[in-house]
């Protein structure tokens, strides 16, 4: 009995089922499946969320040329980009061979997908993950069309959100339009090289034929270009273009659209066969007026936004004052305002708002014909600025870093560049001896400028001019103190900092860009302190003398307070020896850069072929004349303030006894001919008052030696506390006691006690207000001022 019970217990135990253990692989699979479901649900939810915020896509967007519209500062339309370079090809004008080429190359399952291609997306993801065949894209033709019609093609905009919206809109487009309609939109939307958009336009541009007239080889080339238009340009990269064309032909064979024999015959055709010369675009009259400005707008849009104004359907709002721009165009292209010697003389002009940096007008040349986006001489930097560089590189830094006053004494004497035998000359081949900074800058003397740059140091001077937005490819040298390669755009912006009290505003042409998806980018003034207000005011005060009585009297405008600087460059000895068309009396370049409290204008004039044409002394005045006419019109048209500058508290004005060295305050009884009004950085102004005896001695002195003796006598004199009291009354003395124009040509010739015998210039054109042109001999060139 016991044995039976034990047997039953044993059987019961043996028959009990043991719990099964799950296989680890199965467990991992279940976890992955769950994770996939979660990702799928989350991804679907995120896709739905993004899709709900997708912009609308209309037939107008799909079928239009996606041209961009450019507006002036008043909101008026001034140019449309894109339409001029497109010929729309209707569906019945697109040959089936071209459709086969596009589909075979870009989207082989185009006719069977629903706007997106899951197989293509997974294949691209796998290839990208494994690196088996390089990076691939998962976009269908429909997605590419949506991107061109609605979204930016900029890489930084290819976000997950944009990809989701792009896919959703592609599905909607596929449901709304037939495959042939989508292909038609695509054919007319894609960009090709040389500013050509649409394959119908490309047929005319490259072969001067319609699409239906092209053969297989030509259609294959056009079909393959949109992937990388510039790379496959048959004019500039024929080998790459041929390789791409042949790849398209092979894809058509693989897709069974042509035979191997047809592909072989087409591949044997030279890539250049049938190509015609590129034809230059013809401008309308309005296009000619705004050509240089618009060319910079296009460049600025691309640089700041990464968008393409030709393809992205933008609304571009600019800072262009169209009325001022039209007047500028008339000034340089007619003889109604300025007399030009011939149609070959060229110019580049830029005008900016000194308070914001807005570029309000620009011209890149004159008498250029109907050439679109030709050479823009307003922004080129291959011509020397001459003496217009002096305030930016020499005297501005001297006031900023060394606290120079406008009376700072300088030596205009024989000078040779250190380490060379090259002598530096002034424009009249004479030296004025000891003169003030005011005289040196207003009369554009070269030697004091280079000596000043040497005192400041190239490091500090470079730092100063870099702060004004002007940089150079190579380190500056002392010879650059009288000329460096800059553009009118750079100079207008740099001088504007003097005009507004020391703030540099980066010049800009666009203020707003609206995108097709409803978003926009706005651009505001970018200003930064570039110098002390004292520096800006003191430079301005001296540059006012340039226009009132110095080298820039041609720029005078009645009732308008303004400041400016002339500049010319001479030919080197080698250039003179190698040309029979130019002479040493001619200049290669002539500049005038000036400003009011509202606008800064920089003008360059010269010839594109300077070895064949030079500027005579009369022609060197053209730059100042252009400036004058434009500034006068701009101030009238815009109701600008035209006011004078207000002296900051950091600057002290003082009546100085001419010729005193160091500077001494003129005694109260000194005559106006003995006194010059000068500016000092507060804290550096003189406190010593010249005695009446010294003033009398100054009045009768007629030689440098007597002046020097007088200066020594003054230096050794001692004054009681009463003198200190007298000094404070002399500082900030009313300008009614002395003439405000203390730097006139006549008074400055004898300024600082320099005798007439030593300062009389020999310039034969002195009475014609000739822009300075020195015969500076540097190791590499002969640069003028």
C-alpha cells in the first residue's frame, strides 16, 4: 500500500509542468517591436503636428517662375528678378524624351509613388548609414518641386520640421495634380547654370532652339544639370558636363527608355556641339539706373540669408532712395550737371546715411550700355585712394591715441623712407617747413602724413582703420599713409563715423526679406564705437577747411555744413616710361569723399585702362563735382537738417599764437592775423599765454630764425599766477575775435611763422583748385595724394 502511494506521488511529481523560460532573442525582438511601435506612433504624431503648420502651396507657386520682387525704401517695386531669364514650356512643348531622361535620373518610380517614395527613403537611409554608395537623397521629383516652390534650398533650413512639411505637401500635390502637370512644373522651375531657370529657357540659351528641336544628347545634358548647375556648366566645365550627360544616358538605358546603341551614339557627340555664344542680358532703362545697387542687393541677400533671389520667390525691401538714385545716374550719364572729358572716364559712387549705415544710392559706372550686373566700380578695391586715406589711417589715429591737437606742429621737410633711398615728395615738390596738423591735412601735404603714421605706429593705425570696416589682404606699410586700395563703399562708411561722432555703422542695402512661407528676416543698423567723439569732431573741423579753403573748394555748397577730403594718385616712373599716352602732370585716380550731418558720399573717378588715359588737372575736379551735385540734391530732396556739428565737452577750442611751439594762448591784444583757432583734447590744451611783447615780435617776424628765437624766449619765460587766470579766458575765446576760417590757403601758407619765401607753391594749377597729386616714389610705385 505504501509502495502504491509512493508511486502515485512520484507520478504526480513527474507529471507536473515546469515553467518555460523565454529565449533571450525573442525577448529582444519584443522589446524592439514595442520600441518600433512607440517610435512609429511618436513619429506619426510629430509628423502630424509639423504637417498641420505647413504653409499652403498654390498652383501659382508651382507654375510661376518664383521670381523675387525688389522694393525701394518707400516700398515701390523697382525690379523683378527671374522673369527676364525664363521661357515657360507648356506641357505639349516638352518632349517625351526629356521627361524620360528626368524620371530615369531623378525619380525612377515617379509614376507609381504618391509624392513620397518609402522605398527610396529607406534605401537612402541604409546607404547613408552603411556608406555603401555615398550619400543619397530620399526626395522624389514632387518633393524637389515643393522645395523649389515653397521652401528655402539653404542647407541650414533642411530641418526635420521642414522635411516633414515638404513630404506632406508633396503628398497633397501628388493628389491634386497629374504626373504630367507635376513634370511640367518641375521642368519650368529648376535652376541651371549662367542664371538660367527652366529647361525651356536653357534650350534657347545654350542652343538657340526650342526643347522639341533638341536631340537626345542635348536633352540629356539639360536633364542632368539641375543637380549641380555650375558644376555641369558646358561652357566652364565641359568634362564634368559630359560625364553627367553620359550618366543620364546610361540611366535611360537602365530604365529601358532608350537602347544601348542610342546611348552610345549620343555619348559620342562632343559636349560643345551646337552650343552658341552666351548672350548678355539687355537691361531696361530702370535696370540701368539701379544695376550696381541691385547687384549688391543680390550678393547681400545670398550672404546674409543663404537664399537665392532668382529662385526663392522673395520680397526684398532695400534702403534705396530711388529719387536720389535717378539723379545720381543722370549726374554721371549726362552733361547736365558735370562736364566729362569723354565717355570712357569711369566712376564709382556710394552714398550712405551716417546715422544708420544704410546705403541709399550707388552707381558702378557710366556709359556702360545694356550690360546687366557688369563691373561695379563702387565696390571694387583695386584702385588706390590717394590722400582720402589720411584721416582714416594717419590723423584720426594720431588724435585718438596720441592726443594730437589740430595745432600739433609737424615737419614738412625732406624725407626718405627708412632703409631705402626713396625720397617722399609733396605735390608741388616743395616743403613748407614747420606747419600745423590743420595745415598739413587741409593742404594735403604728404610728408607730415607719413611722419604722423610713423609716430602712431602701423599696429595702432591698422587697428583704427579696421574699426572703420576697412581691412587689407597684406600688412600696411608707411607708404600706405598716402594711399591704399579701398572702395567708395568702404570710404563712405568710414567717413560716416567722423560725421556721426565716432560710431561705425556697417553699410547695408537690405532691411527686410520676406519668404514665400510667410516668415521674414529683418536687418537693423549694426553700430559700434570706433573712436572718441573728440577725434571725430576734430577731424571734421579740419576737413571743413578742405572744402572752405583747401584742396576741395569745388565741393562747396552754399548754406550746407560739410567736410571732406580730396585724393589723387600719380603714375609710377615705370608706368610713365612704358606709355606714350600719359604724362607726369596727369593722375591715375581722383577721389572725393565728404559728408554732412546726414549723408556721406565717396566718389572715385578714373579710366579702366589707365595706361591709355590719364586725368588732367581739370579732370581731377570731376570727382568733387559729382559729389557736390549729388549732396546738394540729396539734402534738398530729403529735407536733411544740413546743420553744423556741436563740439563735445571733451574738446577745447583755444586761440593760439601762430608759430608758437609749444602752443601758447594768444594774448587778448593780439591781432587776428596773429591768431589761429585750434582744437585740443580736453586736458591737453595749453595754459601759457604769450606776452604782448612776444606777440609784437611775432607780428614783425619774417624769417624762420627769428621765429625760432622768439619761441626759445617764450619757452624760458616764467609767468605768475595772473597768467594762469589769463589763460582760462583765452581758451574757448569767441571766434568773433578771429576769423573762423583760420586755415585758409593764404593764412596757412604763413601759419606758424613760416616765411612767404619758403611756402609759396609752384603748382601751375593752384588757382584751379587742383586736387593734390604727389610724386611719391616708393619701392614699388609712385603714389600721389
